[in-house]
C-alpha cells in the first residue's frame, strides 16, 4: 500500500539546513500495523506528514496505492487524503468551536456525504467509540481520553484505508492509553492499515512491525508477528 | 454544506464578540454613510429628469460683451453666459427653426403680495409664464385645463400648497387672488385661479409659489417683448426627436445677425443647455433657482468610498491578525479532508455573514439618521424609498460584493496555511501579512487624516467668510422689504424721520438692492481717458442719499451724494473702484467729473467708493454703480443700536403699521441674509465634519481591535519583561510605539494630498485663506492623540496585568 524509496526532506531556516529525512526507504503492506520509533527529532512526525500527504518530500519516491504521489499539487493531495487517510494526533486536534458530533461529521462533509447519511454514520462511529452520550458536548468539556476517542472516531468515520497516528497515547494516562490502543488494534483487525509513531515500547507491542529511526534514517526493523 | 459553514461562522463570530462587533459596527456605519450619500447623490442626479420630455428640452443662455471685452474674439466662457435674457429670442427661434417645436418663456422672479380675504402674504419667486409651459414641463394638473390655463391675462396657476394656504379646503378654480403690482412687469389686479397643480417636485432646478400668465405681463409692457436689449426672461425650448445640437449651434451666428443685427458697442450670442444638465452643470449666471454642485457630488462620493474602504480594511486586518487563532483549525480541517476551496468558501461565508449583519445595522442607522439628514441637506428623503425590489437587489449585490472584497484576502491567507506546520504547534512565528496590515493601517489613517485636515481648513475658511471685513457695515442692520410699494415710497421721508427719532436707531437709508440681494445691471456709458464714450453694463444699486454714509462706505475720490447738491438727483453718479477700472481709470481721481449716461440720465461722475464685497466671497468685487433713485427703492435699512432686539423690532413694527398699514411688515437682518449665500457652504462644512469624524472613528475601531490582539499575543513577552523589571510606562510605550509610527507615516502621506485637494477646493472662493503649516500640524497632533488614546487603553491593560498569571497560561 505504501512504498517509499530514498525519501528526503530538508528544512531550511535562515542559516542552517536540517536534514529531517535522509534517503529513507520502506514498505507498508495493506492491513499492516506498523510502529515507528526513535529519539526526539529523528524525523518521525515529518515522515508521518509526508505519508499523510500533508507535506511534500524534497526527494525520493512515494507510491501510495500504486500511484506516485510525490509532486502532487495541493488539490490532488487533498482529494486523495480525504478519501483514504485518517489522522490521530497526540494533542487530539479537535476543533474547539464544534461539538463532538460536528467534529466527527467534518470529514463526511468534505467528502460530500448527504446529511442523513452523515448522521447515521456519525452515530454508528460514536456508538462504537462509546462516546455517543457526549455527542453535543464541546471538546473542552471532555477528558483527554474521551477527546482522543472522538479524534479516533473522526479518523475512521470515512472508512479510510490508512490511519496515521502520531503518539496517540502521548497525552494520556496508561488506562486511557490502553483503551485507545485497543481501539486501534480492533480497527486494524477489521482491515485498516495503521502507521503509528510512538515513544512507548508498550504501545509498540500492539503492532506487527517496529521501524526504528535515527537522524532521518531507518536503523532497524523488528517483526513482532 | 453551506448551512454548516454558516453555523460555524455564526459560532465563531459569537465567540469573538469584540472582534465581531468592531467589524459589524464599522461596516454598518460605513454602509450607512454610503447609503445616505448614495441617496443624496441620486437625488442630485435626478433633477428635472421627471419630465416626459426631459431629453428634448433645452434652455437658452445669453452672453453679451461690451467695451474692452469686444477685442477678445474667443467665444464666451460658460461662466460668462446668463440664463436671464431678452424676450424676442424665443419667438424668433421658434419661427426660424423647424426643429424647435415649442417655446416657453418665464419672466424673471417676481415678489408679489397676494391677498384672499384676510390672507395676505408676500410670495417670493413667482414667474409669469407662457401658456405653453405645460407642453414642456410635466407638472401634473389637479384641476383646470393645462392647454388654456395660462392663456388669459390675470390668470394664475397655483401649486397645491399655495392653493391650500389661501383657500383651505375650498375649490380655488374660478376664485380670485388680489395681486399687488409687479414693478416693471404688471399692474396690480385680480388674478383668476385657472389651475391647480401638484407641488413642484423638490428635484426641480426652479420652484415657485404660483405661475401668472405671460399675457398679464404683455398687457402692461407690450414694448418689452420686441426689445433685444431688455433682459427679463428665461427661455426654454422643446426640440424635435432628431435634434442635433452641434448642427444647431453652427446656425446661431447667422440667426443673431439676421434677427438682432450687429452693433459696434456690443456682441451678443446665445447657447443651449440641455435641461438634464441645468441643475448640476450650468455655470451661467442669473439662474432662476438654486444650482447644485458637481464637485460636491464627487467629493461626497469619494468620502463615502473612503469610509467604506476604512471599514473593509478593519475587517481584513482583524481577520488576518487573528490568523494564528484560526491556523490550528485550518490545519485540522485540512487533515480531515478540506480542500483549499472549501476553506476559502468557509471564510467568505463568515465575511458575508458579518456584512449581512452590518447591512441590517446600516439600515437601522439610516432610519435613525434620516430626519437629521433631511435637516442637513434640505432634501426630504423617505425611508420607504429604501424598500423596493431595486434597492433590495442593490443591497444584495453590496452585501456579496463587500463580503467578497473584504473577505477574499483573509480567506486566501488563512486557507493557505500548511497543515503540517500548524499541527506541530508552531505558534510563535510571525502572523502572516503583518507588513500588509501595517500598510493598510497607514492607508486608513492617511484617508482619515486627509479628512481631518480638510475639516480644519473648511472651518478656517468658513470662519474667514464670516469674519472678513466686507468694506461695509453689516452689524445690526434691519432690512424692511416693502417690495417697491409706491405708497410706501411716497411716505418714505416720514418713515425715515420717525425711525431716526427712535433712540434705538442710529441711521436709516433706503435702496433697491442691499448686499446679498438681487440687483440689475445697467448699460452705462462713461467718457474714457481719450474723450470717447465707452459702453459697459455694470451692476447697479439704486439708492437714496443716505445709503453711502449709512453703510459706512469709504470714499476714495470725490464726494458722496448730498442734499446740499440738488443736481445729484438727476445728474450725478457714484461708482466703485472696480467700475472706474472698467472704464480705464486706474487712478480713481481721474474719473471724477467725467460725463456719463445711464438709463436716460446724463451728468458727471462725482464720487468713487472703495470696493466693498456686495457679492458673496466666492466672487470678486465686480464693477458697480450707485445711482441716486429714492423712488425706485424696495428696502428700508435701519441701523439698530440696542441689545434688546425684540422690543425694538416691536417698536419698529408699530411705527410701520401705523404709517403704512396696507403693507405687511417683512424684515430680515442684513448679515443673516448675506450669509444665506453661504448656506451650501455651511451644509458642506457640516457634512464634511460628520463624515470625517465617522471615518476617524471607524479607523480607530480597527486600531483598537488590532491593539487588543497585539496585546493579547504579546502577553507572554510582556510578562517576561515585567518580571525582568519593565515598568508599566515601558510596556505601554513598547506596545503603542508601533502604532504611532504608522500614524506618523500616514500624516506624511496625507499632508501633501490634503494640501493639493484643499487648494483645489479653496479655488472656488475669490477670497480665501492661505494654507498654513499649523493646520496640518494640528490635524496631525489630533490624529496622533486619538490613535494614542485608542491604543494605550489596551496597552495599559496588558501592562498592568499580573505577570505571574500571564506566564502560567502559556
Ligand atoms: N518547520 C521546521 N523548520 C525547521 N526545522 C524543522 C521543522 N520541522 C521539523 N524540523 C526539524 O526536523 C527534524 C525532525 O523533526 P520531527 O518533528 O520530524 O521530529 P520527531 O521525530 O517527530 O520528534 P519528536 O519525537 O520530538 O516529536 C528535527 O531536527 C526538527 O528540528
Ligand atoms: Mg513528533
């Protein structure tokens, strides 16, 4: 599903140029659950942004679902993204002005789903995430764990083929964290491909394969199952 | 989807109340100003357009040159024409040109006493008019036959309000009104009411309380109607559909030669003005009514746009200043699938929503302001005119137009954020468009400062108009208007003596004209330096023997009229310096004793008065002759020397009604009447001031908003600075400095522009102030002070906040 070869990304500030990704290559097959680990600043989030089509690489190739997507313009990327990819972030990134229901509904709006279908689908997902009773609350009225469940709900509401999670448990205590990991595992078992960045060896154990990075490069790969 | 956008927009606006109200208030005021200005402009542009035949009606304007001007072969400038002219030109045009289908002529404005039963009023600005008048002008008849109403001598057609005034609810048709004599036009007589018309619409270039049949005039002064040199008529033409003005104008010289002939002393020509241009574009003199001002229309349209621009800029600046706040939202929306166009659309719907609220607020403001606007402009606008489908359509266009204009830039900026950057939590980069925002603030303040400087200069000029020494005494001069009444003139000496005996009155004089009132011109021949007789047509004031000392006019050569010189009553003439120059005498002493002829009188020039401003200060002092003609007088002028005016006026009235009981006691004060010439200027000043204040207010609203955002964004910095020992003053200075810098730049930009614009404006006054540097300095200081007050409040709030608190929130 994902094949990256010699992927490069640089950040230029006034005088220094940082190499965030240095000729990184690996594949992710459909239905896999991959964890990416590495010390802070090694380029994990940068990688995830590129995989999520939020950012463009500076070099190398990125084949998504058999299509070369590096060099896609923003409109094309946005289009591909909204049908195929869901995101979960460490800091939840819910829109404070919208209710739980509306936050989850958002991806459906952008893909042009009709209002009645949207409602049905959102309810279904909220039900599954066990957050239905909070659907008219605003994010700030929820606990961290609840917020992350909403974020996961939003990520999956479109039935994306790929979920990208950037330290999804980073802001949560262990029990809330485990709950989120269980959710992700369950999604994976239903066929969704997941790439997750994490600092926690505990969380990484939920995955099938761990890719370890250092200074923008892959150092090792451990296959767990 | 759209509903979703509006829902979100609504919540966003509700959450940011200050931001929202600044925008809505600013845009609301801006739109209200624009609406009012648009109504005003539309009204000005609508003058005389209501006639069915507007496009086919033309007006004849006349120009006649004499004396030195004859050497100038160029055609007369538009300002040298006069609307008022002779009678024979009308019928001659009608007879000679098939393309001229109909002619209607009006007399000059006549002030006539009308009487029905115990109702007795002096009606000002009545016209004698040809029976054809209603073929040209579509004034609607309520009763009577438009074809014949003004056929017979002593017929009168009344607008509805005049009819009501004299006849109440009675049917006036066939009833009579007693009319006093109209000197030089018609004898006193009973006028039979033959028609009642709807009141003349306000958007007409002239208006009248009644129309009298021209045949009334013709009956008493038949001779005048063949005299090419006798000026007392306004001539309007109805032309055929395919009339070609250029082709017609080529035929004018032949026509004049054929009909009037050529004279060695003068050169006469005519031109045509289309009716639709008459109110705004005519520069001709001797207009039958008020004229508008095209420059003012431009000025106010521009101000309207300025104000709207300032309000739109507020919106742009506040939206982009808030970009950080919105950045995270943009990032999240993009990760869940929003395309850029979705976001642009979302932000545009927010701006359209704001503009929609502003539009409703604007309507409210307009309704509140309408009565004041009516007061201010002398026009009566009706609120209902705003509610028709055309207005609604225009309104909708404005809402979407403005929403788009002010929303598109912020939408582009906000929607352009890269989600990858935002979601990493990069929040202390500089907000986008900071430079542009500064530029826009400078632009706003430049506009505002131009208006402030303008206001300052307009005020100074108007003050100058009121205070300038006009060269004659205008204080406490009570002017009684008895409208040439022969019975009053017979008793004028008695009246003068009685009034002079009152302790409250120091001096009395009579005249046909006083400064600020109507005066005629008179063909006057005076012996030149070379001994030949030169003809010119200067203005003429017919006065009595006391006029010159009464007004304290200064003599620069010779002597004033005197009772000690009986020849003065028929053989002497006093003129002003400008007239002496007109006849070629730069040294006034040299013209004393020269021969003159004027209106059948011959004799010697005996005195020269120093030029005094008998015209408004818009004009230079023109040549003037002061002719001794006590029996031609219209006004009695009393110099009052008391502070108890009401009692004195009562006393004067008492003397008046006892001596000439048949003549109503009508009076005015000379200075007030003279200053009435500046009514349009005062109106201009008021409107200009109001709009300037609103402009600066809206600009400050924006500044306030920006200042509070800046303060908010810099709370952490301020906290750190305070912990490190910065005082409140330091912090306020720090925060205010940037804004003040912008205002100073705006002053630098605005000053030359204002200087240029105001120089142009002042050119309309023959007598004007010099622009001084302090006017600009004053406006600058005012702008800085206002800006400082606006900004420092927010800065102070930020500076006095507890640093521990602000640091903890980060
Ligand atoms: N916008 C940017 N401008 C400049 N440098 C950047 C930018 N974003 C990231 N970097 C640099 O790129 C490198 C990789 O950053 P990235 O955010 O991918 O690290 P990470 O592995 O996600 O770290 P962490 O575990 O702390 O989240 C770092 O050295 C970082 O300093
Ligand atoms: Mg990271």
